[in-house]
């Protein structure tokens, strides 16, 4: 029987060492990954000079979802985030699917970002893009991040904090200097838009803003999760909305044809700061992806740990290191899976799952926000220390925003997502059989 401190009576507990700004750094680090260096041109290709406005509107839409996470997160103190909320509101099976899909996407995302690091480094050292040098880079990065995570959540937080600052510094310099190079006419020539262009851009922007759902996952290692999780979620959305909108404004105002640039931030930096500016942004992109990867290890392993902690996976994944007080087995397993996917390139096939995974995670948390407000749950979950505004309207709007992910998904994405859900259902059933078998 597990206690509220994520442990049995005789086993070590997770160490509560994360403060509100640590959780905020985890959120900002996950949202601002490699996409910000590439996505401005793709959004501009769809809606032109409307792109900065689109960034702001999607930031507001994302805030509606984050407010639901903030309210429901203020009721819990354990590890697992959306998994815990869905379990309390809708039972074990729905919660398992949420936890399974979140871990699944964290592992595949970690693999894809590792591959991106090799590509980014290959711009300067082409030998690193193939063969054993590439394998050495991927293995080295994975091993380093896994080791730091195993040695302690405080060390993991320091790394994430440092890399978050490291990615924000070049972006801030790009924004501050770039403001003086903006041609206003490139931001005021608003083209007419079709419904297809708007929906395509909206889907891109939903994915650009994705990742803040990991903020409450390591709540079992937060000092005061019921207060710090809501703060970190709101601070994350406000911060990334400001950074990404301003980066879009500068890129759009500096480059005459933003949609034609595959590396828009680097290209705009070259115009503003010359070759040294492009080099700075290139280094910033490597730091950004490494930081994102560090966060993936932290959040992905905790999701696996949470499933095991509640008996939905073998106890092996829920064991806590006696000295470092981290879920070492979950960290090493998640890292090994991500490395295997990165080395083989299999992550590209799994990327199609992310659309439905976000729907499941976002909708699970938003629906839980509504359900856990019911009087019937008053004695079963703790009262919320933060309440999302606008009554039931907020969660309903947030669910609608979540559904937009699937509305714009391709048939391949839907098929891949349902296949992953089916795999999770089979895993849940198999674990249920093992729990009820004789001798258990």
C-alpha cells in the first residue's frame, strides 16, 4: 500500500526539492524547444502577416487549457499530473490511457530531439550526421542526461534551469536587437484568409505551444505542489506567449519573404547580427534541444514511475534509489527506449501518435476539472487552492481547444493514435490479469 509520500513504509521517498521557478523552467523548457527556430516560416506560409496575431490568440487558447491544469493540479501532491487527475475523476482505465500516451509521446519526442541535436551539430561538423559518430553523439547525450537525472532531482532542475536560460539568452538578444531592424509594412499587410489556411495555421500553433502539460507531472518532488503547480503553469504560458510572439514579429519584420526561409530565426539573425548572429542562434538551437531533452527525461520517467506506483505497471519501474531518491529504474528504461528509437530512426513513425496523445491528455485534465468540482468528490480529493475563472465555461472552452487537435489531424495521425491507445488497452488488460492471477 503506497502512502501519500510516494513510498511504502520501509522504502525511500522521492525528495521534494522543486520550487515554483523550477517547475516554470520545466514548462518553458518543454514548450520552447527546436520548433521556435523553424516554425515562424511555416505559420507565415499559411497566414502571412497575421502570424503574430495568431501566436497571441493561440497563447490565450492555451491559457484556457493551462488554467484547467492549474485548478485540478492544485488538488494533488503526488507524481503523475494528468494521470492522477483522470484516475480520481474517471477511474483506472481512462487514467492508464492518459499516462500511457503521455509517456509514449515523451519517449518518442526525446528520440526525435536527440536526432535533431545530431543534425544541428552536423551543420558545423558534417561527420556527426551518420554512422558511428552520430551513434556516439546520441549515446553520449542520452547517458549524460540519464546520469544527471538519476543522481538527483535537484541536479536535474539545475540543468534544466541552466539550459532554459541558455536558450532564452540568444532569443532575447535576437528580439531586443531585431526590433530596430523591423520594416513595419511587413507586419501590416494583412492578406485575406481562407478557412483552410486558418485551420492549418491553428494546428501548427497548437503544436508549437505543446508541452506545458508536463509541469504537474513531477509534483511529487515539488516543495508545495498545490500552490506552485498553478503558478508555474500560468507563468509558463505567459512567458512563452511573449517570447514566441516577439520572435515571430522580428522574423516577419526583418525578412522580406519569411515563408521562403527554412531556418527563419537563423536567417533573420544573419541579417541583424551578421555571421556571428547566425552562429549564436545555431548554438542556441543546440542548447534549446538539449534542454528540451533534459526535461523529457525528467517528465517521461516520472510518468512511468506514477503508473508503477499505482500498480498499473511492474513494481520495478516504481522503485526509488535509496541514496539519490529518484525513480532510477524508470529514468534508465525511458532513456534506453528513447536512445533505441533515435538510433534506429523509429521515432519518425511514432510521431503520428502525438496529435491524439495531446487530445487524450488535455481533454482528460479539462474534463477532470469539471468532474472534480462536483460535491460527490468533496471528501475524496483535496479542495482546490486555485479555481479557474468563468465557472464551467473555461473547461468547456478548453475541451473545445483540445478537440481542435484532432479536427486538424491527418488520417495517418488518427490511425497511429488509435493504435497506440489500443496497445495501451492491451497492456492494461494484461496487467489486470497478472494482478488477479493465483499467488498475487
